[in-house]
């Protein structure tokens, strides 16, 4: 954890560590920039990092796992705060990523309010919701399960649970604590 935190601190300080330059600012900037083919939108792949180039919220993160250990490293380049999380889980990268996002929110000094599942509940439950309940192919993350739970549609993504919140247009937003 200390080594990862030191590595992250050097990136948050644009290549300097405790007053000593270990990487040029230009190299850091290039690592923190989405590379060609790195995906659409503000989030994509940089060099060694997943980057978020949203103005005022530029971030870097990297995760990893081996049998028996999962790691999450995330930093806010503008606020220069970061978090390193380690777990002795073999498939714990999604919960650690969620915890990392919540931790960065708090480290930025921003309020964190857990999602209230009551916002997803409907009384009466729409009959069409029974068509949504089921198990879906989830790609590399495994199966995605949707179930009716206390008049709300819960979505189970394996290690992360959220809720499908109905919108006026008949679609749903996925909501959860982060």
C-alpha cells in the first residue's frame, strides 16, 4: 500500500516526489491523457491509467488483481488527492472502485449522500416491470440480475448492487451509492 501511495503521490505532484523530480511533467501529462483508440467520451485509456478528462474533475485510476489480492488506486489530478485500497479478495475490484470513488468525493471535501432506495420504489408496482426481471449476460463482469425487491427493481452486478430508477420516458437510470 505504501509503494502504491508513493507512486500515486508522484503522479498527483506531476512527476515530483518529496521535492525530487522522478518523471518529467510532459511524461506525466502524456500518461494522464486519453490515448488514440482509448475510447469515446471524457473517460478512456491513457498510459498505465484509466483517465477521466472531465473539466474540473480530471482523474486517473488503475486497478489490478491476482488470486487472493485486489488493488485500486485512484487520484484527482486537479485537487491532488488520491486513495489506494487493497483487499484480500480475488474478485473485489468493483467494490474497491466504488469505495475509491466515494473516498475521492470525501477527500475533495464534497458531501456524500448514500442513495435512498425509496426513490426507486413505486406503489403500485407497474405490471411491465415483470418483463424486466431476470438474468442477463453481463460480459466480462458476469451475469446481471434484476429482481423486484420491496416495490423497486434491484440490479445485482455481482459485487455491486444498485437500483433501476424509472424515468418519465419509460427508461431507467441505474443508481447506487456512488
